[in-house]
C-alpha cells in the first residue's frame, strides 16, 4: 500500500511538472508593451498601426498568428533579414507578451484607391477564380477581412503595398511558410494581386 502511494505520488508530481512545462505562462500584456517599445516600435509605430506602407500594421492581429510568424522568423522558416535579427533575440514568452499586447490595440482603417481595381479585387476576394481553382479569400479571412483566430490572419485595412508584396513572395515561394498560400498565389497575375491588395486595404 505504501509503495502504491509513493508511486502514485511520484506519477502525480511528474504529471504536474510536465503540465507546467508544456503550458506556456499567461501573457503579460504590460511587459509586452515594454518589449514592443524596445524592439518593434521603430518600424510598426507606437500602437502597431504602421504608417509605412512597406511595413505591416500589426494592431488587433490574432496573437496566435503573430507568435507563429515570429517563431518562423527565428527558425528561418520565414526569411527576412531584418525580422530574423529581431526575432532571434526574443524568447517564446517575449513573443507571447508582445503578440497579446498587439492584439489588444485597435487597428486603424485603410482605404482603397482605385475603383476599377476594387471591382476586380472584390470579385476575387468574395468569389475566387474558379477557372484557376483559386478559392475566395473570404472563405478563410472572412467577408470583412477579420480572419479566424489561431487559423487565418486579419487582413482588413492592411497596407496595399505590403499585401501585394506578400502575395508575390508567396507566388514565387520566397515566402515558404504557407503551402496553401503558395498554391493560391502562384496562379495570380500582377494585376490581380494589385486589385486584391487595394480591395483588402479598404475592408472594415
């Protein structure tokens, strides 16, 4: 009986230790704000709403998506010389804290700039291009571009320049951290990419 109790106690202790190790600490949003101010603010603005079209808006993005991207920059799965340098200095907990702080910030709205592009962009975003087996973007990213937490990123209001660049990188497979997006973007023309990016910028 005593042996069984000792074994049970040891098993319970091991399970608790494993669970504590397996479960990441709760995000510290206040710490995330401090880290963001030290590492990210120069390129992505004080509240995560970058004012530079080449740098993405990160405010209100799903934290799971942000964490995944930072981890993949750090591992080299997603290539970007600047971001690899920053991400390599962050621990998993740092990434969580920054990501959850960014998720708590309100995203600024954007605007489309070309009515003709918008019509084509809307057609692709909402209906896809079935002749090339390109699905509707709205199926994964939502009709308003809000995305699906832990699955697909928020797109609404994103800078058109940044969105277009990422679609071209997916198309060429230079951005190789999403096979699904490569299979979609590889069939898009430059005109269609520009139209989609402009339409997405105006989603809200």
